[in-house]
């Protein structure tokens, strides 16, 4: 039988061994503190051979990192990006006839990449209270045809209204 090796004070991944705790089997168990602050009990072989490197917080961090693309899914800017695409590509959207229905599209760079739209927006004056305006109302959404402006400026940049002629009565 091999002699017990004292692991107190040693680091394994993000775990620092504090002290040995009673164990039910022949493998020693150790109380460890993770860099995140949480304490956990780990069996010696799992520490020595790399089976346990964190208290479990590493798995949570990896999951968050894997599932998070840009971290702005609930932001106003993400809402604007989503609404822009809906108007242009979803025939069930109430504004589709005025956008996608008449040929207004979103450039590939923005359509498939929120991060690219967000980066352009932040570099070109986006802030709360402004609206995304297409300079040429017959052109699509793209960096060379869009700007961030006030509602007042945007309201002056509209297509001319077509008024229905009143029927002539005798």
C-alpha cells in the first residue's frame, strides 16, 4: 500500500486543495476551493490525473460561451435588426407589402450577421432614440444606404403618397 501524499496547498486547474476530508474508500478525498470561490470535495485520483479541474463552474462558463454569440439578444439594437429583417423577408409581417413586397432587401452582410450590423451601427452614430433610415427609399438596407437619424428627419424622407382619385359624380 502506498503512502498518502499530502496535496494541501497544491493547485489542480482552478482548484486549490485546502485539506483532506474523511473518505469511504481507499482513495483520499480533499476539500478544494475553486477560483470562483465555491468549495467542493474531490477524490485524489480525479485531481492527480486531471479528471476534475473546477468545481463545475468551467462547464457553465463553456456553455455560456458556446451559446452566446453577441450578448445583445435583448437589446434595442437587436430588436431593430430583427424588425428590419421581418419587414423585408416575412410575408406575414404587417409591413411586408411596403418593404419586401416591393423589393426592399437587407444586404448579406447584415442579414446573416448581427455582429456586423451592430458594429456598423455603433461606428455610425447609433444611440437610443434614433431610427434606422434608408437614404434612398427604393434601395435596400446596407451600409451605403442607411444612416441613424431622428424620427423627424426620417419622416421627411418618405415615398410620395399616392392619393386615390375621387370618383366624378354628375
